[in-house]
């Protein structure tokens, strides 16, 4: 179904939503596109990203940490599985 | 847990998390630089009480307020001499100056030039966003010729500093330039510089979408990042001419100078004390 | 390597040299400065002497850098000093404000010359008295001391450093073109004696916030490199040192910065009262000028005029109680167009007269006598 199937799931992403300011670098730089802009709004009025794995099991986080490195707001935590 | 996950955990300890979210605008590159900096410091295993961060005034100057180490938000342009005082008094500390381009090169230009000449043992993280962010986007000493700012409504007639050229001409032993797009190279560069002595200068081309980008057809954070991505060329052996930055032109990045063995001011003064007490 | 300290004995020093030696004896181990007449000999003495006692001297690129460097050094716990003259103070003023706001102990020597601007580089002026307190923007209090002889230029440095450290505040140490370059004999006591005079700064208890004041309104100072994770900013801040840009925080902080000095003014004041007890006319004076004033007062006494002198050693906080205490008329003798005159007028119920020269020289004793005669007739 998805080409992402060829990757192994390595990590999960936690979003510290109150720190997010909605620049969406994470969404843009994720090589497997597992982050997407969410509908919800935080206290400051920004839409934090949501981790799609929770919604769609075909997308996979490969644990590259790029989202974390690009996040200017320290709002992303990538946690490796195991 | 992997090293990367551990590092992310430690990063929280190095931040004054009670002060987050920070003051910077959505997509401002300063946070990316701070992120890379903290990771490099953590990788170096520098104890927190051995690290001091000094900033001047400006958006970048606010950095000192977020790092959970001895940290000083000084006056506009004076971060370098303030740091000189700390380092000279306590040579065992790692003293880092983290500030903006206007702070370091316009109002603080004289200090930069002379501190580099004396080769103080300082790491200078110079965030170049082409403008005075804090005061609303006036042109500064790094604004490319032709760029639009609130004080160059017809385009900038000034010529910007070529910061790596300037630093190299002053004998700085480590000189590099990256953009916020180069998160890994930047982190590695800081990591490397942290282990060196003398006046080390890392210029980071950074996006200020709010007051610079929007006047120069890069309104969104991503459009500035795309500009950096598309226009950057890595060339460690670049000539001084190639290092020059032009309006919407190529951005030559790389590690332009890396030489060891030049004694720092602090080291040379040890010899002075020895002679005085002979 | 062995440290070389001053030996007990008599020395023949200029005011600049005495101030520098006094500073080192008082524990100063860090100096950053930029040369300017008539203060340059302070720097030269420091360059020679500081490394002999394990201290650090650096000649910076300008006065702004100099004061920034000593603020940084003071945070490491070093007793730190710079020296300059009026034009240099003008450049330092922004960072004097930073030191006030972030409560950093410093000693700043200003060897006053004729001014405004480049004025009279080698000659006396006393025009920087208001600048000493009001030079930086905002309302704040700092301490200003001013000796009038070379022995005192040495001795008073202990007060300068002790007060700076005790109150976490910059101390302006005034000299003038006369004192800076004038030579006199100075007695230096044995090291054990002078070292007992040194008061070290209060140290923060673990867990005490960097701007959490004690009862006396002074927060003990945490030092760099000891794991306090200090944050200091010139922005209005709370007790953690974090920016708090509210009228409430401003009210609390700025009031305390002023009151921590004013509530302790009697501890700070030093004044020489010379034949003031029965005086009908008192000449208020300070620094180099007060040497002529004393001679003038003596001449007046010989003529049977009940004259006296109040010599302000503490200029700021202004020792107003010494003015209100007497019911004499006052003459304020100063080498400027009239600065302390306004303070004396503010506190005296009697007549206050001026005796001014614009700079370059002090009054002669005869000129002082003439003025005393005029006002007492
Ligand atoms: C003496 C003085 N002059 C002017 C200012 C106003 N000011 C504050 S920040 C700033 C420019 C900051 O620009 P830069 O250093 O490039 O930092 P950025 O905000 O872009 O990160 C200016 C002019 C000041 N604070 N102090
Ligand atoms: S770690 Fe990499 S793959 Fe996983 S969400 Fe972040 S950017 Fe995407
Ligand atoms: S104004 Fe520009 S430099 Fe300042 S925080 Fe906003 S984006 Fe960053």
C-alpha cells in the first residue's frame, strides 16, 4: 500500500504542544511524512503537528530525529522504541 | 534508550524550561541554532558549572535567558568584552558568546575586532539574520546590498560585512559558516570548536521571517529555509570573494579555517605572571 | 614564582599610584582599562603590579569594553577595577547602569579634569560630580568617594572596595588632575594589618535565589562556576534574575536598588569636619580644592572670623545630615559652575554662597579668605 512499508518503525514522536508555534519545519523535513498539521489549537493559537502513526498505521517513523533538530521551539521529542 | 533520545532528555536540563515557550517568533532560526549548540555541548560532556553563556541585546541576545547555566544578558554590543572579563579571570571556564550580527559587528564591532586580534579563548556564535530583528527590522552591518528593510525602503545602499573574511584576517583560529538548514554540520562544527582554543567564530545564517523575510519576498518560515537550502554551497576552500554574501545570491558555507597552536591571550598572560614574579 | 606584596614603610607616590597600590592592598586582582590623562598612571601601576600578586591586567580597546570586562570579572568573585577620566566615564555610563541593575561590585576611578569634552586633559576639574551619580539613565544610587591627599588616596581604597562588595554596587572613586599627579609621602602598614581591613562579599546560600535580598535589602552574590546557574539581565527582573517586564516588578526592584544604599547612608558617610563646631560660616569642599580651602579657613580664623570647613569624602549618597546639623552660612567651593551647591542649598536653612572656578586650577587660600570675608561681613 504505502512505500513506507519498506521502512522499519524505529521511533515514536511526542509533541510538547504548548511550546509549538506552528512553523511546521518538522512536517516539511520528515522524510517519511509521518507528521501532519493538526486541527487542534494550543493556548497561543498555534496548530501543533500530530504524529500520524497514531492515525494511520502505514506511515512509519524511521527515527532520524530531523524533526527534533529543526524544531526551534524544543517542542519535539523523538523516542526510540525499546 | 538511544544516545539521541538521551541527548534530548539532557537538553531539557540545559534549558530553563520554566521560561518556555521562548520569545522568538514562529519559525525564527535562533531556536534552531540554540538546539544545535546545546547538543554539541552535551556531546562534549562539559559540566554545566564550567559553561558560561554571554549575550548582548537583540532577539539573539535573549538566548542567555534560556540556557540553564551561568548566563548573562548584557548591554547592546558588549557581550564580547563582558565575556573577556570572565574568561580572563577564570580561564578554566568555557565561555561562549551567543549574539546577533548587529550586536557583534555594528555596535560591538570594535570589541570583535580587538578580541579576535588578542585571540581570547572564546567561542563566538554569531547569528546573522541580515537585520536588526529586535527593533523591527532595520538594516544592519550584514544586510545584503539591495535588500529591503524598514530603513532601506528603496533597497540597501550599504555593503555588508564578509564575516568569515573579517575573522580570518584577524587571525581567528577557527572560522566557519553554516545556515540553519545545515543542522548537522552546524552541530558538528560547534562540537569541534568547543574542543579548540582561541577566538573561534561560527557565523550562522538564520531566518527572520517576521521582519526580514516578509520585506524580501520570503514571508513564511519555510520559504526562508528553502532559500538557504537551494542557494547554499559547501566549500571549505572558498576564496574571500566567494564568501561574500549578495542579495538572494549564493551562500557559501563551510569550515573556512581550522588551525591549532596559536596561544590564546589567557595563555600568554600566564607567562606575564611568571615573569612578574621572577 | 612568589607573589610580591608591598612591604611596610614610607613611599613617595602620586595620587594615581597610591590609588592603584591601595586597590591592590584592598584585594583588587582584576583591572581592565583604556589610557587617559590624568588617570593613565593607575593603569601603568596595575600593569606592573597586578601580575606580581597573581592578578590580571588587560588594556582594552576602549572604556566601554573596560567596564564590561570588569563586570564580567566581578561575577567570578574578583575584586575588579577600572580607571579613567571624564570622557571615559561618559562612555562607561551605559554599563554603569548595567552594574547597578545587576548589582555588581566594582570600583571605577575617575581622575577628573577640566571639562566639558576634551577640556583640560592635564589639569583639575570637579565637573563630574553629578555625572558620578546621574550619568547613566534611570534613577539609582551609587557610592562616590573622594580623597584629598595621597595617603588618603591609598587608605580610602579599602572603603571603596569594601562598600562595593558589601552593597553590591559600583563605587565611583574620584581623583582630580591635581591629586592624580601630585606626589606625597604615604605610610603603608604591614600586610597583616591592612589585610584585616578587607571585607569580603556576602556569599549566597545554596538554593538562595540570586536576587533574593536578605533583611538588609542586599542579595548575597552567587559566583560564576559554582553551579548556581545564575542569570543576570539589565532588564527589569524578579528574584530569580528572570525578566519581569511589569510595573510591579519595576517598582519593587528599583525601590530596593535605591533604598539598599539610602537606608545605609550613615554607614557609608565619611566627612571631615574642620573647625565647624563654633563656625558662623562653613566652606563645603572636597578633593584637591579642599586643600586650599583649609588654608583659607586658617587665614580667616587668624582674622577672628569663625570659619570652618566641611570636607565631603563621601559625595554620594550626599551626607546631608552634616549640612542640616549646623546653623552656619555655607560657601560651596568647587571647580565647576556649581554642582554640590544645589545639594547644600537643598538642606540648609541659612544662606548658601558659591565659590567657583571653571577648571585648570584650584582657588588660592587668599581667594577663599576673600569670599569668607564677603559672606561674613
Ligand atoms: C545602546 C543601544 N542602542 C540601541 C539599542 C536598540 N537595539 C536593541 S537590539 C538592536 C539590534 C539587534 O540586532 P541584532 O544584534 O542583529 O540581533 P537580532 O535582534 O537580529 O537577533 C538594537 C539596535 C540598544 N538596546 N542599545
Ligand atoms: S524522527 Fe524523522 S521520521 Fe520520525 S517523525 Fe521525526 S523527522 Fe519524521
Ligand atoms: S523578529 Fe526575527 S529574529 Fe526576532 S524573534 Fe522574530 S523572527 Fe526571530
